[in-house]
């Protein structure tokens, strides 16, 4: 049982480190507390995603890379996601978009610390 706790502690430490590596303005958004009420995940995402999308740098076409993981869509000739819809879907992992790994970590930490 000790091995499991050691692995869990190492995972939690790695998750915290990922958030610490984010710029201060992004980290403060991601560290928004999650309530323990019904719909807490939905409410947390509604509070966190719009300000994260606002931090995306966009090009002439209105597309931008994720400000958390710095990725863009894997398919096509486009470098960035459409803003705000495509980036929001990436952050949520909805509509067949792959989910941002940093966002997944931030959500896990928020769930754990509520």
C-alpha cells in the first residue's frame, strides 16, 4: 500500500509543478477553487476557460495556439485554433478535439483541493 501512496504523492507533486511552470497570470486563473456543489466541474470550466482563451495570441486570420500547452490543431494547414470556439473545444476536450493536457492537470488539482 505504501508504493501506491508514493506513486500518488509523486503524481500530485508533478501536477503541482506543471501549474507552477505556467506564467503567473495564467496560473492564477487555473488555481480558481472548485466548489463541492453539483455541477462543480461545469462551473469551474465556465469560470476558467474564457480568461484562458483571452490570453491566446492570434494571427491575422483570428486563429491562435493554446496559451497553456502551445499546441494547435493537428490536422490541416492551420497553425492555431479558431478563437474562441476551437480553443474552447480544445480546453474542454469536446467535439472530437483532443484535450489540453495542462487544462486536464489544472482540473485534477482543482478537484483534489476543493
